[in-house]
């Protein structure tokens, strides 16, 4: 239903469709009458309310009134419809809850079927009167297929066989009619049919002329039953019944599609869909076709939110004003799973045929859906349709081969390889065709030898033999010599195509050139004929099994038609097709979805036409669509194809821009070395100073992406030198912020900050929210790692907000995780937990979809472990440490020691000293010393803390840690080292050192380190009887502890240190309250947040916990 004169097509709810169809066909109707039809079980008042609500929702959905009137409703002026010509009316919509309307639908549909049947009958009569019996027979057979119990239809077929001179076929048709009437209706043929039989029996057999033979028997055109595949069909059904994915493999012509068609005929709820030649040009072309067919069966399976999620795959679901999608959107696996789950009510089995034509994007997504671990597949089994795949053998190294390998390694599945027909089933197959004078047992040996047992090759051989009259006496000993002798199946099909009428052959050639884009409007345009003029050629192509609907009956037929077309004509037709498709794409009134114009195919037509430069706009559009579909590899391929064309056309600046776009895709999404050669190509295209500066900037950033930081910094500075004289603020901003980012990831934060600040004004003018989000996140990280978390916080907030605007989930989860890490360093667990909860939600969505949020899952898990440990949730912290280790082991093994470091910290807090030492010591310590300094320092400090508990020397470890502490950035590591070193000094010196640490931490807003230093200082001062100082430090610590956690100090210090300070000052009641609070925290934590096997160690092996559980010292 158009939402405006040039608006999009919108689906109608069944009730709305019925109401508007009634008004369109029956005319103005009273509200009461219409409400009674639509809601017969409701009262008058309820019906009026329901009607009012439906009209209100329709107006809101469509933006205009489509039905107007107070007492009587009628279609609004200007509302047009095509219901007078549509067949069937409203598809297969039923209205069981509205019986009178349902009967009305049946009546209307029956009238339309009768009218359509009458049209065909009139056409048959006209052809018969003109003596063209051969053209009339396929139409008569189609009528019989539609109504097999109609004796009139049977009698017409019998008569046409007789008029063709095919007495045997006429008698066979009578036998079928007689048997069907007997077994299905319980009746005998009528006198008219018996009179026709008598006429035929009294006639003499007529020798078949070549003209008669040219009309192939229906059984040869469409073999009546599947032969020789009973075991395969049974195995297929068993595999599906067991919930397994079934793969049917066979060479061309072996009967894969026929087997899947037999499956569809034998089981309810089978959706049979196919890949088609040309699908490889367009990401998700094969899957999109299947999902559209699925939605035809069940339009309600996709609600508006799911349609939006599927828009990258089904562009017709994209809202008109929707911005281009980013390359970091949510994966499509989850929305496709959701659609399949909802469609399960209508679709029991999804049969995906001809997957050797499928595009890589479809095959990759199928691999995620079907080749998941078997426990995942089993969990989905009851909610998803069963799946069957049909394909030719896959070559190694192809995406199809990877899918099959993944299926094999994931667990049990059923694989059927179709074998050639042996002589016995070949004989049965020949006999099933009921060809006059042909015996299967005589012909089968020769046909098997000639065709290798390939059913399609055999069928095409028989077709050709029938058409040229060589089946006249196949019982003779020289039968082998009478069969045609083409060397290939393609030759056979080509000879059959040569017998088509000229208009039909022209139509077939247009279909072959157009490929997936073939449709009636295109054929009318290219051939200069109306749709009605195409009816007879189309019917002939369908009767001869060349076409089925708008697709070729077999891809080999498509290939044969194309091979028979002169190249110069093919090029011309490709150009005409491309021009027509472009016109449709710019026509706002063109139908979306079904014949949506894909720019990748437009480009392919222009290239095939030899007009390559005209393909450039389409290739750019195809690249944009590929990005929308989250297919960066295909996007890059489109861009490089366009660059090749532009360079060949001597348009180097355009080629330069296209190659740069491709390099950006490699750097920002794919992130591997495959894009490095493109930099050399870009260098060959760079002609101007601006282009050379852009090249230098890209080369520097690619080095950063590849982890070559020293080279990246040197190249970035060289790029800046080239860019500064040009005065191009956009280029300068890009080079500065990337150089700053390179210095940042190299740990040189002080050097990075001036470049980031210099880029900040220019970034305010950047239109891309995605680029601005990345910049703000990078600047926040630099500030945070310089120990300035308070300054970093607003930049983190801006990055989060901008990432949400762009739906940049990958950027968002990275920013949230970095933000959480910054707040953990600041001791702000509440805000850190908030950011982590949001990051976990995104990561979980990606994990459920069989992907990961840009590789951040392991990082988020380690942060969650720290957050839970700092809050005293030790069981949860242990679980997160283990999960982080598992994720990192799979995706980033070099970061596994980071997870182990946090695990050791949890063991230390639990009093599990042996477990902590097992993690921290031995070979692990050797590995730790090779880690980045910010981790190796923390490792050494934690090991020193463990040794202090075990009364072993700590000075060497702490000295090593102090030497390794980064001088530029991560100041919290230096503060942690100084805190631990102070604990080994004399009390007075230790307190002074800890005060200095607290003051420096406070100045940097690193309040977690500040709190740790204050608590340690208060405890040491109290134990050294420095009462006034102890109380002062305790008061400062308690005030800070209301909003801060000290992640690198034992949590028990929050209670123990101030309590001892207050005891020394005589504030016994206050001290007792703190001591009791600490004991309560210990016992509650042991009961609720510590695994039972570790509870005793937590309470009694941890020295501070053991002390806190004892009596308050006097």
C-alpha cells in the first residue's frame, strides 16, 4: 500500500488488507456492516471501537486517510488499487475468525480462477482452430495440472494428442483419466469421453511426422516421478528427522534439485530456494532471496525492530531517512536466527539448493548458523527449521569447501553424494516416461554408456531423439546407432534450443544476458514488445523446460543459451540491461525488494557491455552497500575494481581516491598485512603534494595498525612535515591525531598529548561522528594514562555519546572498557561497574551471534574481574578471571598473562598463598618480565606482597619494579611501587613516604592509590604510637572511602587501620563499631562471595583477616 504518491511499499495487517479489499471491490459499505464482517463475534459498540482504532492506526502508518466516511466507509479520493487484476486475491490470506469474509474471499478467488481458466481455454481453442496443436497441448497440460480431477481437462488433452497424430499418447492419456476418476472420484468416464475413445480406437496409427515429433511429450518435459533415488530420499528424511544438517552433493544433472523437490512434495512446511548464477556479485544475494521467500510465506515473522536489524541484508527494510550504516554494526547472525525461529511456525525445513552459486557472505553466515558446536545446534533444534543443502562438489580453498569442512568438524551431519544411475534404475526411468515404442530394458545399457548414468544428460538425449525422429524403432538391434551422439550435455541442450521458435529464442537470450535481473518489464523493454506479446513465447519456454517462472530451469540451459549468442549482440544487450536497471534505480515509483536493482549487477552489465567507465558510479554504490552489509572484504574489492577502471581511463585522481578508500577499509576493519601492497599502488598514483602527504599519513597509520610503532611514529612525523606547508586543515587534523594515537599506543603519552590537543579544534569540524568518537576516546586514553582521569572523563563521555549516535558498537565497547579501566585506576568502582555493565551487554550480543565485539571481550572480562575483586565479590572475580583466560587463549594468547595476574590477586585476597605463588612464580615470572612494563611492574609488586606475607625478602623485587616503572604514563604503577617500598621502611620514614604518595595521587585524581597510601600510613602511625597523625590519616581515609575503593590494598584495612587509630586516641566506641563492622563484612563475604572450599583460608590464612577476627587491641 503506497504511503504517498512516490512513497515506499508498506505491508498491511491482515485485517486492514481485508477491509480495504472489500471497499475496493464491493464499494461503499456501512461501518456497521463492515465491522460485523471483520469482527463477527463482537458487539456493535466493540465493533465500532475496533473499526475506529484500525482506521486511526492505518492513518498513522500511511500518513494519509485511505478510507473515509462517517456512517458509510469508502476508499478516499485518489487511492488506487490493482485488485481487479491481481491473482490470487490477497495472496493466500485466510480469515477463519471472520467466516463471511472468508467465504467472500473464496468466491472472489474462484471467480478469478475461472476467468483465468477461461482465458487459457479460449487460447487453446484458437490455437487448435489455427492448426497449431503442438502449441495448444502444453497449455492444456497446464490446465490439467491445475485441476487433475477435471474430466473436461483430461478430454481436451486426449483430443489434442489424437489431433497431433499421437494415437498411443492419446490412449495413455485416456487410461490415466479413467484410473484417476475411478480411484479419486469413484466414477466412470462420461459418454463424451467414451465417444472420443471410440474415435481414437477406430483410427489407424499415424506415422509421426517431424512436425508432430517437435512437440515433446509432457513426461519428457517433466518426468512424472523420481527414479533411482529412493534410498537417497529416505536417508535425507532420516537425517532431517534426527535434527542433522543434510548436505546433498552431486555433479551437474545428477538430480540434486529433483531430490529436494521430491522432499518438498513429501513433507509439509518445506521451503525450497536456490542460489543462482550471478549471486557471487552481491553480498548476501542467495540468503536474501531465501529470506524474502520465507517472508512471503509468513509476513508477520519480522516485526519492525527485526526488520531494522535485517536492513543490511534486506535493503528494502531500511528506512528512507536512515543514515549509511557503519562497518562496526551488530553482526547479522542474531537477527537471522531470530527470523528463522519465528518462521518455524510455517517453515519446518529450509532446503537451500545450488549453493555452488552462493556468494561468500551467505556461505560465511551459513557457517556461523549451521557449523556451531553440536550442543549449540541441539539447543536450537526445537526452535529453528531443519536445514538441507544442495551443491556441486566444492573445490579446496573455496568458501563453500570451508563451510563443508566446518560442518564435518562441528559434529554429526548427513552427507549424500548422488551417484550415476545404473542400468536397472535407468530402465525404470525410461519406462516412467511412457514413450511409445520405447522399452527401458533395451535402451538403458546404451543410454548409460552414452551419458555416464547422468539423468539430465539421459533426458536431454531422449528429447533430441524424439524431436529428430530417431526413436522410431528403438527395439532394433542397431538401437545405439539411432541415438544422437553429441559429446556433451551442453551440445544436447543447444540442439534442443535450436528448435525453439524465434520469439521464444529471443526471450531466452534476453533472460540469459539479464541473469538474476530478468523480469517481464525488462524483457518488454529490450524486445520492444508488450507483456501480452510475450505470453506465447514465455509459455513455450516453460513448456520446453527452458524457464520456470523468471529463472532458467537449469543453469546448464542458461549457459547453453548464452553460448549460442554472438558476443557483439551480448555486449549490446548487457548495455541495454544496465541502462534500464539504472533507470529503475532512479525511479522513485519502482518496486523495492523483489526486483530491487543491485548496483553490483549494474556494474557487471556495464563491464560486460565493454563500457567500463559507466560502471564506476555503480561500483561506488556497491561498495557503500557492502559496507552497510558489514562485508568489508567485498567493499574493498568493489573499490579496487573501480580504481582499475579509473586508472585505465586515465583518471588518476579518481583512482587515487578509490585506492585510499580501500586502504582505509584494510586499516580500520580487516587489519592485516594484505593491504600493504596497496600503499605502493597509491604511491604510483600520487601526483600532487596533497596526495603525497595523504599517502605518507596512510603509510604511518598502517604501520600503527600492524604494531610497528617506531616506524609509525617516524612516518607520521614525515607526513606532518609534508602536510604543514599545504595548509589543509582536514589533512593536518588527520595526521596529527593519528601521530598522537601512534605515540599513545607506543606508551609515549607526554609526546602524544600535544599532537592530540593540536588536532582537537579540527576534529570539532569533522562531519563523521564515528571519527570524532574515535578521537575523543583516544584523547581520553592519553589523559587517563598520564594519570589525569578527571580530565579524561568528559572525553570518555563524549566518545560514548558519539558512538551511540553512529551505532558504532565496536568503538563503543572499546571506549566503555577504557573508561571503566580509567575509573578503576581512580578507585571509582560505581562508575566503572556502570560502564562495564553496558560493555558486557554489547559483548554478550556479539558472543550470542557467534562473533566478538572487536576483540574486546577478553579485555572487558579482565576489567570485570578487577571490579568484582575490588567490591569483595571474590567468587564472581574468580569466575571472570577464568572466563577472561579462556577468551584470551582463543583470540589473543599473548594477553593471557594479564588474566593470570588478576587471578593471582584474587588468590592473595582469599588467603590462598600457595595458589598465588603457583601463578606468579617459576616460568610465569620469566614470561611476566617480558610483558609491557605496566603489567610486569604490577606482577613484581604482587609477588613482593606475597613474599612479605610469607616473611621473605621483598627489596630486590621492588627495586626491579621501580626500575621498570614507565617514566612516561601509567603513574599509578609508580605509586603502587612506592607504597610497597614504604611498608619496608622504619615507621616514621614509612609514614612520611606514604603521605607523599597520597598527596601525589590526590593531585592526579588517582584516589584509589591515595586511599591505599592513607590506610597504610594510618596503620603504621597507630602501631608506632603516633596517635595524632594516625587519627588525622584515619579521618582522611574514612572520608575518601565513602566514594573510593583501593584496588591495590587489602579491603580489611578500611576497618582495621582507622579502628586502631581511634583506640590509640581513646575513641573506643568508635573503634569498636568499626571493628565490628569489619568482622561482619568478613563473615558475610565468606558466606556469600567466597566459594566454600576457600572460606576458611579467607578468614584465617589472610593475616589481616585473622587479625580483624580477633579482639580489638586495648
